[in-house]
C-alpha cells in the first residue's frame, strides 16, 4: 500500500493550492519542498516584489507637491525598506506553516492530512520518490498513488553573461542588495524588467537604464498602454535603450571595487558602452526539472525542459504537472487554479478542461495596469471584429479627488447585437478594482449592457468603466463628440479583400 494517496512536489502557490484541495477530499497528502514554503509566490517573486513596489509608490507619493501640503525631509533607508519586505514575506510563510501544522494529522470527521517534508525530491520509479532531507529534515522514500509536480521556475540566465549574484544579478538576488545601487541597467523590457525599473525609479536613488531590443517596451500590449508607461519611466529618469542589441556585459575591476560595463548596438548600427554599478538580467524563466529524474518516472519533457501536459495531466496518467514547471502561463493565480484543477481531476470531481481565456493580470508599473481578455493587438491579429471604447481618467470623479487623473479604461466588445465583452485594459490608480465584474461577465459570456445597469459606489474608479460601456451604447453621461481628446469610440472590422484592419471612428 502506498504511503500517501497524493504526493505534491513543490510548496509554492500551485503546489500548496493542490495539497489543500486534495485535503478537501479527505486525501492523505505528502507535500515536499526543499526551500522556503511559498516559493516564488512569496520570496524573490510576487509578494516580495509587489511589497517593494508598494513601498516605492508610497515614497513617491509622499514627495508629491500637488496635495496642498509639503512633506519635508522625506528620507528613505534601504535597510528599513528591505526589513518591511522581509516582514511581509515572513507573515505569509507563517500562515502557510500554521495551516500545514494544523492539518498534519486527521481530525474527527476529516480524514484528510498533509505531511510536510523538507527536502529535494527525485523519482525512483513512477510511484516512488527519494527525498534528500535539508535542514532538520531526514532523507526518506515516499510512495504515492498520484503525484502533482509543482516545482516552479527560476530566472533564465544567458550563456554569455556571468551572473555572480553581486554585480550582475537576477530577481532572485534583489533581496541580497545592501543599498540602493547608484546606477542599474536592466536587460529585458517585459513585465518584470519594467516593474523593477519602476521600483528603483520611484525611490529616486538609482539611475536606471533599460535595454529593450523591441521598438517599444511591453511589446505584447497595445501601443497606447506601452507608450504611456515608457513616457512615465523616462519622466522618472529612466533611460530606455529602444531597439538595442546587447553586445557584451561583464563585471570589471576598478579602483572602487568593480563596475558592470555593457555595450549595446543601436538600430542605426552605432555602438555605445556604459558603466553602471549593478546589472539585473530579466529575460524570462526556466522550469525547475533537472533534479527530478523524470525519466525514471517516464514523464515526457519538451526540448526547453518543461513538462508536457494535457490539461495538467502528463503522459503518465497518475502524474500531473502544474504552475511554471509546464511553462503555460507563469502567474501565481494561474498556478493556483491549475493546482486545484489537478487535485479535482485526481479526486474525480470533473473532467472539464481549464480555460485560459479569462485571465486577469496586474502589472505594477507607473501607473498600475490591469488586464483581462483580449487587447486590440491580439484581436486584430486574430481578425476579430470588435468595438472599443476608451474612457480617460480625467473624467472620473475618484481620480480627480485623488489628484491622480493619468490613465484610462479601455473596453473591447463584440461587433454585434450581443455586445459580449472580449477584453479590458485599465491603466491608472486603482486599476485592478475594475477587473472583478468584467472577469465574471467574460466567464459567463454576458453582454456589456449589464455593466451599464450596475449600481457603483460613488466616487469610484469603476464608474469610469460604467460610463465607458454607456458610451458604447450611445448613452454615456460625457459625450465623445464634446470630449474628443478624452474619449475614443471606434469600430474595427475587416474587408474581405484586405488583410489589414480598418478602424473608423463613430459619430
């Protein structure tokens, strides 16, 4: 008889969610984690970086001069900032540990249990793993009827750049910094790179350079969003190397202990060499699979190292893979949903497939960006006819009251009588508050008309979303014919004889 009904390898967001869902079904669960509980969802990732961002935003706001008062002698201390970040991560880890401790043994009426083993796991055969204990843990064998692999990912490194964890670092090393660097270059202008550029620019103690090999940052987003984020970064003192190829980057010794020297080639062909104190490499992530000995379990992997899965199940029927280890979508909320889904499949709750059409994300930039569903760029690539309304924050009372009117709400709906919501982007203060209702309506295929009928609290940022829907219906309080710079109302359709989209502004 196997030791456990389910063994979860990895204690990050996906693995923890999977273990808890298995417990709901009364399963005997083993949870194996070699590092801190919470994984990248807490440390060197989601919680730590977002806490860092929140603190940087608070500091930036404290120095604003358009509030009717002035705060003098506003100082920032890196050690204290780091301590607050550590405190946030410790709080979450204690919560996870508290729950695991409470559920370690079955309770009356609750046959489920979760035993936590600290160590690195590797497969011995399809039903057995060896756990090499770390810290106070001891090595052991564990057998199980089912396995859920949730070992996550780590920052991708480049073969021609020597990452030393001191001068040239990844996001995993941010917590080891001892002071704000005087200067910092960030390689990679995706979400993570732009978030750290925002953080260090907000604190105003670091000269930041951002290397972007594409024509604009955030190339997966619409130009209006990416351009505003780039403008704000540059206004905060960030130098963006647009369409720049990195030729070399290395740590060199000098009289002050060393600097990082990098050379880029611009689109014109000219080369530029700059010296900075630190370099942050942010060029994606790779799955943590090397040490699992997946071949002994018969689990198939792709050339890039990630586990091949079909709706969380691998080619071995009793082994599942969830979260970053599959390289589907590297988001905490996606990992948690996949973990729960795998647990439910194991427990026979349902066999319906996961849908990724309704993903909601937040990008912690300046300003905050909230996204769900399709954007215009993707809709046009797929040649989906749509109508779009863009509603500027300058017309939203809550934003006016906050003296923070930079941003807009953009809503895409189907170009038919149903007016189903295809996607939304919100850029500005409290942008994430606009996602909930839209997410539910996309999930259930409801018409945007229903958003116009909701009662929103006043004043709230969501009122901008509501009037944006009304604008698409032709019933908005503020009229696009009057506020031509603040409001946009367009229809995008496709001529059968043309390959490109034609956008015509409505009257």
